[in-house]
C-alpha cells in the first residue's frame, strides 16, 4: 500500500466506523459471514431508498438469475409500493416485504446484500450500518459528503470484511476500459495530464446553496417519514420539492457540484493513472460559481489532474462524463456516447467495445461475482474513498478561493486550519462519525 492511501492511517482515531444509535449488530456478524454465499447459491438482496436512479440499478440487479430480491425499505410509502410492484410482478407473487425502518430490514439474516440508492446524505451512514450488519453493499454515488465520511467508509468495509461497489459504473464500460488500457500499456508514452469533466455549471454549480426552501405542512409519517429522510443532515423544515428530488444543489443535502460528475470522471482518471491509493497534493481553483470553472490539481510525482466543466473540442461528440488522458506520445478521450477519440498514432490500437449503456450491467455483474469470490470489485470502498477525497479537496479549495496543499500521508491540508475544518461535516444526533 503506497503512502497516502486512505486505508493506511488514522481511521481508528478519526472514524472508528460510523456510529449510529441505536446500533444493533446481530451476533452472527461477529463471526464474519464472508464467503457465506456459495457459488451455486442465489444471492438474496434487498434495497434501501430506490428512486429514479435506483430503479436503473434495481432492474440491472434483478436481471441476473443468481439474485433473489426480497425486500425494500424507503421513507416514502409511494416508493415502497412502486418497488414492491416491480418485484412481485417479476417473481409472480406478493412476497416482496416493505419496511420504513432500515434496522428491521438489515436485521434479516437471510439477506446477503443491499442496494442503496438514497440521496447523498445517507450513502455513507447506511453503507456502514449495512456492513456492521454483515451485508455486502452496492451504493450509488457520490459515496460520501465529506473527507471524513470517505475515511470512515473505507475503514468500515476493510474492518468488517464486506464487499462494497460504488455506483461508478463507467469503470466497467468498454470505452473507458480501452482508454485505460492504452495508458497502462504505454501507448501514450509517459502520462503527464488527465482531464476530468466536472459537469456543466448551469446544472450543478460548484458551490451549492446554503438557503432553505419554505416550510410546508409535513405529511403523515406513514406517507413520508421526514425525520428519517433528513437522517444525519441538519434539521430543515419539510418541503415536498426536496422529497421529489429537489434536494440537489442545497449544501445541507449535497456534496457539492464538483462531485456530480467528478465522482465518475475523477474516479476514472485516478484509475487510469494508477492513483487509486492516493490523492493530489495541490489544488488551484479558477473561475466563479456562475460560469465556467476549473480546479487544477497535481500529484506528488508531477502528474496533472484538471477538473473542468468545459474545455476540449470533443465534448459535443463524446457526451457526458468525458475524460481525456494525455501522454508524451499521444492522447485519448471518451465519454458517455461510447465513442473514442485519439491522436492518429493510437488509431491502430482501437477496437470495437461493448456499448456504453451496458456499463451498469457489467458493473453489477462485477459486484455479484465479488460477493461470491470475496475479491475486491473495481469500484471498491477504498478506491471510491480516494477519488472522492480528491473531489472534496477540490471543492474545499473552490469554496475558499485559494490554492491548497494537501498531505495524503497525514490526510490534512498543510498549514491551513480553515481548510482542515472543512474536512468534516456535523451530523445530527443520533447519527454521527
């Protein structure tokens, strides 16, 4: 493990797993159920917080015959009923159980794995609670709301021996695999710059709002459990727009606009550059919150990471979540269209790849195979934590509007108390790190 890995230092001190009250850990977890799912057995799965994005994950998950989906937990009755209808229709019965309390679902010893697709605020807490209950986890991105949560996430899954796959499905997309292969095989020569598309600022401004929406009457708890919806976030008055997906771009509930696409594209850049176990040491923000922006980053060995919301010619042809890798002998870039552009000298090495839209299915398959083999998947908790720390550090630099220096070994900013305080976010009781 290289110096700077989130798994190497300080977790017991700063994040001895996310403590949640009441924390009920069944006795069978203490025996570590790792490897309990035999290759010939079905994986028994459940879901927590399955909404718009989660439905894509759910349909990919239940397309595999080795999976049996048995339960859904959600704070919204409407969502519980929707998922139950999908599952009961698939299996031709009425067996899918519904829960409004995650502890009741996680206490079921027959459940091996959970799909978590809540809003950002719950991703780390629920993932850690699930690991403490002996479950393997597939969790949507962004995986964490802070640097501290990133630490806690990686530590918990190492400690409890569970399998975690972040929803960074592009790691299993054929176009991104080929682009990474061109880097790894030296076709580009020495790599000097990787470029990550952070998403258009008009959709996800880098600095989310600190305002609140106007208060509305709370619905009955059986319809929407607002306290549980808020979870670890600061208390805010109920507004139906939040529950319908309008929580994005509000600081209380969102990890920052850089994370929206950065959790995919920065993640891909660190994977291709073999930086899965560290983060850049320098962050220089550029631009404002109402126009094009960038954060210029540099790793300890001099490799540049450019996080930009616009800036190269191929974007319109290549689609969302575009990345670009530049070396001494050539360059390659790709995005969600699945098309690959490259310098002329690399064209002989291009070949047909699987459609980009199949990345989610392959990513889910990677997770399921690792549940049985107990090997780490491509978007493991440690890998996701490191790329998310990069995004959080870039976000902090942008908030403060100045260059920051980061020490990956100590997991702290150098000589900057204000920046170091921003590594953490307060959690509302009883949820805490």
